C-alpha cells in the first residue's frame, strides 16, 4: 500500500524518536501539532507488521477516547496513510477494538472506567499509548504499564503525548527530570525514557492561519502550554501536588461509603446578567462519608448569569439530595441568596464570610488531603489545576480560583472544626437551634 501523507520535517524527527530503542517515548507540545496523528500512525504500523499482535490506546475518559480517536484520528490516519485499509478493518463497538486484516487488534479504552479498564488490561500488549496523558493519573499509568508484555517479535513500546501541564505533573518528572514521580529518586534506566517537543509551528503548513491567530491570542499561561508547548513552572510552595490529589482519587467501580451530609458550595463572581463574558461561578458538590472522609462529587463551575447558574446549583441540590447550599457573601452574597431562593424556594442556604485570606482558608483543606481525608470521585482537571496553583505566598494561577474557592467552602462546611468562629446555626429541617463552629448563620432560601 502506498502512503499518501507527507510529514513535515519535525514530524519526521518525531517518527525517528518513536522508532528509537527506548521503551517509553513521549511527544509533548502545543495543540494541533500532529502528536496524536503520529502516535496512531505508529501503532497501526506496528500492528500491521506483527500478525496477531495486541495494542491499546487510552485516554482518561472513554467518551473522549471514542470521540477523539475512534471517530476522528484513526479514520484520518487509515485513509491518508493506508488508502483502502479502513474498509478491511473491523470495528467492534461492543468491546471497542479495531481488528486489522492480519488479526492484530487495537483496543480503545478510558482509564476512568475501572471495570472496562480491567477487562482490557486482562490482556498483554506489545504497545500501550496514553493519549493526552496530562489528564491521566500516575496510578492509572502504573496500572497500564504492567500489561506491556506481549512477545510477538516487536520491541515493547509505551507511547505518551500531552499538552504540557504543570512541572509538578508526573510527565515532567519522568521524562524531563528523569525522576520517579513518587520517590523523586533517579530512574533505574533513564535511557528508556525519551521525549521531544513538537508545536503547532512545526505543523503550520497543515493548519489554517486563523487557528494560529487564535492560539496567539490566548492568555500567557495558556499560550505557553497550547502554542509554545512549555511545561508550566511549578511552585515549590504549592499547597497541593498532583501526586497527593492522585493518591486520593476514586475511579468508577471503586466502592463508596454512604453519605451523612452533602453540600453544594457556590463561589459567586458578582455577575448580575446572562452575559457569558464575566468571571466563572464556582459550583462544587462534596459529601461527608460515614467513614469520616469527604468526597468531591462534581465540579459544575460555569460562566453564566444568575438564572442559569442558580438552576445548576439547585438542580445539583436536588439530584444529590443535598443538605445545604453555602455561598460566599463578601461579594454578591445577598444576590446569591436571592438567586437560590428564586430558583428553588425553601432551599436551606448558608452565607459564609471570608474573614481570612484565600491561602489561610486553603491550608487546612490541603492538610486534609495529605491525611487522606478528602478524595476526588473522578477527575476534575480545571479544579485540580487551580488547587495546584495555591501556594503559601498566594494564588499563582490566572484570574480568580472560583472552582478552588468553592471546594474550600464545601470542605470547610463538612469539617466545621476547621473554622475559628463559633456561632449558632438554625436547622430549618428539624426546627432546632444548635451550637456549631461556622463562618456565619444559614437560612432557608
């Protein structure tokens, strides 16, 4: 079969890296640089070379893997590189794999689904590919690498690609620093880990001018990541690390306890209309389990006016059978109360006041993570990025940490002993007055 695709010079260099003797190969860089295309092309090349070989491509979420890989990149690669091969390749939509004419198989999976992942990883593979691995937890990567073991005459290969995340992320530690992300000790075989930067500029001949202009117009932090392909500097004084968050992650299929209290926390921006250009409204749902551990259930943060975000918050209250909605009253607090009341009458509501700075409020919450007292049910990339931008010297992220602030309010409400002021709280459900440590009283909205 004749290949019709013409690679750019940088893409040819990347292909050489993927064909090197190293077992672990990562391409990192900006958006639309051709990383995923090159990886899929490489895997299919290997699958066609070794009859009956098995290969796997994972993203963190299965739905993203299906949309990005199965419906987009794989068909493009087949049509451009092996015209006619797609018609002779079977796509199984039950177990989600491609079977090539030589009986080699490429499985597509999501590491967020424990049952599906365990089913796929019951096999051994000659190639494992982690797509957008900045979103994949270190624990999931460790689980996947144990299945890189099929002996079919191919050198075992594990491929990775990503838009570079924070330098605290395991991808940076593993490939740039050559350190074990957990122990921070040097790798036993550092030569087995190679990487290469490839950016949109290296693929500009295949991109519309308007796309490059959009990337150039991004905020500096995003521009460095998605245009320049740079790992974002990590702050040694960060209150949260990716490893700590990852150790406290619950995936689909993991057993959860019963919940004794559920909170919806709102961090307002002060927006008083439906204009989507204002700051985001932080909305985070968390629950306290009967095991004494807090579980972060959802991050529903959005840019919207009161009518929209009020409905989102109260719908979450109903969906989770929550006990209360808490909202910061320093900026727009009365408005938050009014919005909740308008969206859902008689909703238990509590106004909380930020009498201390963001870092002071966040520090005891980060300590709970270190103690394993707060766990994330799933993966919340935007929220987790904000948490890792909290440092002992202030918040170092872009804009306001609406998601992070909402999380801090939610966890503080679940662990009231973390607050200093003691006040009386009225339980509208039971009609009782009880002493409780809190930031302020609450009322029925």
